[in-house]
């Protein structure tokens, strides 16, 4: 799937996630194999169980150059993850998406570009902040969603 297709699909997926908050849904995945050009034969059907998780926080900051926003803290148990979805304008800007330990102020992250990004962190048990930081030389307007994922 291309980055552009993902950019178009991910916000719709997030809306579905928000609307179905707290439910579990099953999805059918079909493996297909074309035996003859233009003909599709179903070979196998597998059921997937997906746990739908509501967004725990959304903010819409304006970030001048070299500024960021800390979101949280979130207290995680062992096995939980923090997922951060960010869309921003202008899309040519670069952002740092990170998690920061609330006690030690250390953490890790990644620099993203292209106008939208979805990053999942597995930082371990403890108290954590999500950080979105504008490393570009111009002001960015963003929409940020933070999710807590329980395995």
C-alpha cells in the first residue's frame, strides 16, 4: 500500500475505531489464487479477532519551529503500548514523535515526514508521555491522537 493510500485510509480507520470503542469485532480474511487470468478461486477463509481501542486523547496544536507538546502522562502496565497518530500541515515539515519516561525524562522516538504518521511504541511498564516536536524551520498545525493498546 502506498503512503498516499495510507494517508487517505488511516483517518477513516481511526473514525471507525472511535465509533466502535470498547467492542470486539471479527473480520474474514480471504486468501485467493488466480488459476486462470480473470478467475478467482477462494482457497481459505481465516477469522481474525480485532480488539478496537478508543483514542484516549486528541489535541490540535500549532507548533512553531523547535517546539513540541507533551501529552500524558499515561501509566502503562507490562505489555501495553502507546500508539500516536499525527497529521499535519504543511506536509513538507518533519516532526519528532517520541515517548518520554515521566520519572527519568529519557525516551526514544523517530522523525517522520509526509503530512501524516502512525507510530506504535512498546516502552514497558511505567509512566510515559507522548511527545510531538516540530524540528522544521516553519510553523506546523497538527492533529494528534494518542491510543493505549492492551494486548
